[in-house]
């Protein structure tokens, strides 16, 4: 390595003192100490320690429970939100001993992820622009995924495995990241999933009909259930063994168990498996996940998919008796998975008898329903959620006989009931009881709707009683911070865009005005039509997203349950922005099999929903 000149050293020191970036020419001249033999270098790469420390942990707000969910018993989790922040919270749960497997190990046994392939910006601009944009998107995508891989490794049990599903675009880069994070010696297989299909007219390259799955383990002690994934020998191989009478090592061949599959797997894509088709763009076949889950986990083990999409991982895990956690930042994905898990068939390939899933909970992580919803939450869920929302540590204790629920800034926290009113009189009575039992201050967390005064704190003598109102106090924090909302897609083509959220916020339903009628549309009779006349997002943050034409730019999609049962939204139709705008802001679907009530969900690009229930009679004939 060349030595730095005195002038170069002075220039580097000056850049550091001025907080300016150091010129790229010094990259290979500055001698760094590193334990790595090599690593992938790119713009914006952060230290692992900073990623683990600085990522915000967002609490999980239970939105809906499916089945009988019992306190202190495992239930499966379907999580809507940015997966990085959700993974940080799952890591907290692991540290608290709440991710327990049947063998007593704490953490996740098996991770499968099928992340977006960094394709969104490949089709923008002229050739000169494209090369630059792809390079930036590439570096950002690598760091986007690296951050998540760092947390995923931390979540694994010592005998855990991770399978990362990629294609030809970024597979080679991600292999280097995986080797860097898990260790090159921890790569167990590079698996090729191959399938067939027609070639395209005018095609100028070989047909791309395979994808890559990298399997890494956390340690040198891993699960591999050989006998659960064996396949029959090919008839020509079997015939050869039978004629020669010997197998490996000169011993008599026993072909009855079958063989361990090669590292290339042929499974048809979902479009060739009619029973499985959900219409979700990146859906993977159940047989692919069956082999992975059987090989690298045991019954009762926890399986995680942080880019869950259509929910194949959870569906197969359920059928194979595993516990599951699925995360996705797309509302379409969440409603697709919810419907799928409630309509499972017992056999792989979506065949056989109906299978009732074990209890699971739909959570919001980072984007929350407000005080009106808080008032309806179970007391235990409510208490746990608001303590985490304000960063307080749960701690049941008593101060002079009064129940406290947590600690914040080394001071006691009381979570006030959702069902009573917080008044000046209550504070007076509380002070009379606690008074000299407090050092200088305490905190009371309460839904804003039950607080009967305006002050954010009340002083009684030397004691200050802080009142943290939900969501008001959190909204004030949101206004002070540079929180960033993840965006929902405008079309099916960009459903896997990699825009991440930073921080948390509450859901503000957009303002929507529509006309509802039935008639003839596009030459088809008996169609139901929703004509969107007004669509405006509601924003409170300092850095608001600007829309020149909100109706055209802020609407993400419309989802419809055409026979709403009054309890669960069971999505039947969805329409993306590009399709709606092209159709003059009309959502059109057939009247056939529509029930008495419909639920319609309007989603803006910021992830806010407005849900409404309509009677079929509201659709007047035109």
C-alpha cells in the first residue's frame, strides 16, 4: 500500500474537521484495520453497530385477533409495517424470552425471504440517466437489504437457517453481503429453482427461467431433516443399482428411502398450479416452501418471512405444524394474506379439506389507529402498547398502595383506564395519596378522549404530574421529528418498491367523496360502479408530501369485499391507481354474487385507509 504524503494527510484531516466527505481517491490509500478478508464496498454503507443501535423499535398494535388468543401463550403474527423497525421490536421480544421454540431455544429457527429485486428504477429516463439511476438504486438497495439481514441474523437461534431468494439482477451482490454477515463458510447451498415457460417474440437472450436461493446457517450446528425431504431415485438410476447390486462403498443399495435432492429444484411456477393462484404478482409455489420448511425446521418451530407478499411461507408453515411470523409493508399483501390464512386447504398445493388456522393476530407496526381505536382495545393490549409507544419500560409496582405500570426517565408511570375520565379531581386525590411517596414527578398515560383538561402537566406542590395523551402527545413528537412514511404503490408493476419508513405515525383517513351506481360499463351489463369525485390525503407532519393533483397522485388503490359479513374484510377485488385513473376515476366490478353489504377500502399512498360499508341498495340504477 502506498504511503500518504504530508499534503494528503493534511487534506484528509481538514475534510474530517469540516465534516466533509473524503475524496474517493483516498479509498485505497488509508490503511484500515479489519477482520474481514474482503467486503463489498459501496456508497452509504453504515456500521453494523450503528444499524443495531439507531434503528427505531416500533411497538405492535393489535388490530384484529383471529381465533382464541390467550395471554402468555404463543399466537402467530401477521404484521403490517416497515420490516426493519418491526425486526428491531421482534429482537426485543427475543431478548424478553418471548420467541420460544419447543426445544427451549429462544429466537427464530428458520427465515425465508424473497426481497424485491431492485428493478423499480430500471425503466426510467434516457440511457444516460438510466445508468446513473440504476447505480444509485443498486447501492441503496444493497444497504436496504443489508440492514435487514443484520437484524435477521440476530433473530436466529444458534441452530437457525436463512434462505434468501433472489434472481439474476442482484444475486451476486447479495451473496457477498450474506458471506460478510454470516460468514462464507456458513453457506450450505446455492439452490437453483428452475421452471419452464414460453420464450418471448424477438427475444435476444436465453430465456430466464431460474432463480437463486442462498442457504446460510448461523453456526456449524444446524437443522437438516434428511428423511423429510428425500425424493425417489430416477428409474434409470434404480435400474443400474438393481443390476449391479451395490450402492455407495460397495454395500448393497437400499433405494427404498429415496435420495437427498440435488441443489437444483424443478417446481412449476404458480401460474401453472391452478389451485394456488391468488393473483399476487410475486407469489411462490407451496411445494418450494414445503421443501425448505421441512428441511430446516421441526414441528412447533418459529418460521419468519419479512417480505411475506402473498403469504406462501405462513400458509405452508401452518400446514406443516410450524409457528409463523409474516411482515409486509403493502396493504394489498396484508389483505391477501389475511384472506389466504382464513381459507386454507390442508394439503400442499391448496388441496384437500378446509384447514382452520391456529390463532393469529394482525398487528400494525409504525402506523397506528388512533384514540377511538385505543378505547376499544383489551386492557392488557392497550397497556402494553401505550407503554411501548412512549418508550416506557413495563414494570408492575405500587407507590403507597397505588398501582403503577411502568418506568420512564426513572420515574413511575400509570396507564390510566380507557373507560374512566381523567379529571383535576383525580389528580387531587392521587396527590393526597402519593404526595411524599414521589421524588419530583410521575407520568400518566391516557387516551386524549378521556382527559377532561387541556394542560400537559399539573403541579401539586413540588410534584409534577405529566399527562401523556394518546395520540396528541405522540403527534407532537411526530411533528418535531423527521419521520418518513413508506409509500404504497400506484400500480401492480411497482408493488415491490423499496421505500422504507422511519419512525411512526397515526392513520388519518383520507377525505373521499364518491357516486355509487349500477348499469352498463364497457359494453358489459349489470356492473357496479364507484365514481371517485374527490380524494384528498390528510397529513399533519412537518415534511408533507406535496400533490399537484391529489385525486390523481395520492390514491394508491381501492379494495372491495363484495359480501361483507360485518366482521372480517375478505378482499374479492382490488384496483390500482393507474387502472382507476385510466378509467376516468371509476372502479367497475360485476354485480354477480354481490351480497347485501359491501366493504370498500380506499387507500392513499401514505398507507392511510378509509373503510366504508355500503348496502347494495346504495348503488342506484342509472
